[in-house]
């Protein structure tokens, strides 16, 4: 967003579309006092809810509700903020929004100038972006606002709340301060080389780096858990037609989501559902049944199979589902071999071998399964808990982990870059003072990588991408 537009006063409906008991119109900018007078008929005391009529241009009441006035800098955005809490009907809120824009353009009765020049509708996330730009929130906290709103599980909401309160930012800042102290010593030594001090040994550079490494590893572990809470796990059910993929999806979801029949090829396109296990969202996709080397002659089913392979390519985990009742049948086994060969071409570690219809075969057939393979019955539910545990293990989830904060992929990637630069710094420290300048550069890059998380070092285009995904009014 251009700099001059960041100075404009903004207004938006801050509550979700639709009807509700209460709806909020929010205004933020500098010098809102004349607008407060026009809308409320009188000045308002700071940070106190006042029940009064919201006035139209002719003095008639549009509605009656609560008005709260937050003078800068003690507001969410750091600017003057006015919140009008009215009845939550869409027409009422649109009337209030239009009145704000109209009143801003009217001449002030005392000065004759426009009450609030340049008032415009807010863009997505612009209120939170101003809070970031005015140092009311850092970038990780600002992102946590959206993550809290979008949280799909209780665990994700709690983790987002911790990030919003600054828990993640404080951990990152502690790491940054450790690196800054070491950088200060390095830069001072580079500035005064005539001292001829064996700096890296005297400063215990390896020891200080080891302390930073330990702190970074702890933060990265919790960030990975937080990213999993936010992003979830993409799980694809794959296998031949009629092995029970749709039945397994229904069993995991606890609802009849997919059509289940004894006719092979019933599922022609992917069906998805988000479930949660231990608070982690799992996006489970049921795909069209895969064939062996010989494709089906049905054009619709052929398209469905192509989409199945596309979903498999993007999955975090693939449940390769087998039918225990058809083991040993030549056509079935040939197709299994062909599908398995294609599945294992790319990252076989993603594949979970799961055998369905365990309730319909003798124990001897179950005993023949390889360690790590799971036998279950989608019909009775037997074995589902073992599958859930395997999925959580594959995701890297640590049950009962304390202090998890919500995180995004960009946060994890920044921490990984920081770790890579610190590993390089260890190498330079081993080389002695001859590599001091390279050591200093690695510390600088590690420092900047951490700064990208909180916004200390952030490109403007990244800010636009982050805040552009927020909802209007927030």
C-alpha cells in the first residue's frame, strides 16, 4: 500500500456479514474528534462506553447503541479509534457506514473545513496492519490475530492466543539478544584488530553458539507443533476401487459423508473432510479408486483417477488401503503391485500401509502382516485408534507438549535459515580468527532471519501478502 494511503483515516464494518445481536462500525485515523461530535452529538470521555443515538445528517437517530472513543495512542491501531456498537442488522450497519463517510466530508461548523478529509473504506487487515506499523503489535502477533479468528480447533485457538499475547515473540527476541551480544563482541574486535587478541577463544564463541543453538532448537520444536496446529495434515486415502476408502472416511469423520456401495468405482471424484485428532486438524481426502496398469474405459472415472494421483502428490501422508478379503487374487495383487510401485517413487516415507476388513478374515491372515502395517475394520471401528496414533506420529505431533504457540510455515522456514547460518558460524569459529569476518556475516544473517518473524526485517510485498488475507474490518 502506498505510504500516503497509510495516513488516510479508514472505516469499516468490523463484524461478520449477516444478522446478529450486535454489529460494530470502526473508524481509525488522526483527529477524529469532529467526526465523534457529528455522529454522537457530543464529545465522548475516553475509553468509556456511552449509550446514545447515532445521528443522521438531519439529526434523526439511525439507531441507538454504544459509542467508545479511544484517543491515540491508547488504542488498538495506535491512532484515534471510534467504535459504534449498534444492532446487528446489515441495513443498520450500512447506514452507519454511509453516515461516517458522509459526515467526514461535511464542513465543520466551527472551522468550515471538512470534518475528516480523506476518510475511506478500509482494506483487508488494514486495522491490524496499522497496529503493526504503529508498534502496537509485532508481525508475529499481528498474524496471530488472523490465526485466532480462523482457528479450527480448541488447541489451535489456545496456541494463537499465546502468540497474540507475545509468547512467541519474546522467545524470538531472547534469541536475537543472545546473537546481538555476540555480534557486538565480534564487530568490536574487527574494529580494533591491533589488540591482537585471540577473540574466538577468549569470548568462548563455540560455547555462546551452543547456548543459542539450544534455545533455537526449543523454539523450533514448539513452532513446528504450532504450524501443525494451524496448517493441519493433508491425508489422502488411496487404493483400488471397493477397498473401503469411503467407509474409512466416514468412520474417521463419524458421519456418512461419502456414498458407500458394493459397486466398484462408486467414488468418481475426491471427497474431503476436516477432522481433528488431539486438537490437530486433519484434512482427509477420499479419492477415486486407483487401477493397475490398465485404465478404465469410463471417461469420468479416468478423470477421477487423474485427480486422485494429483491429490496424492500434494499429500503430507497417504493411507494406502488394502482389502484383506481379496488378498491372493491374481488381478487384485497385480494391481496392488503396480499402484505400490508408483506410490513409492516419490517419498515412500509418506505411505501408511493399512489393511481394511479385518473383521471378515481369519486371524492367520492378520498374523501375516508386516510390522508397522495396520489392520482395521472401517465397518466396526476396530483398529481406528491405532491408525489415529500412526497419523499423529507421522505428523511429528507430541501429545501434551507445553507452551506451543501458533506458527506459520514462514516462521519455521525463518528459524531453519537461522539454524543454517549458525551451523556455518560454528564452522567459521573452528577456523579461528582468520575467519572472523565470515563469522560476523553468519551471525548477521542469523539475526536477520529471526527479525523476519517479528517484522524487524520485512519486505513491503510480504506485508501486503500477509495482511491482504485478513478479513475486512480487522
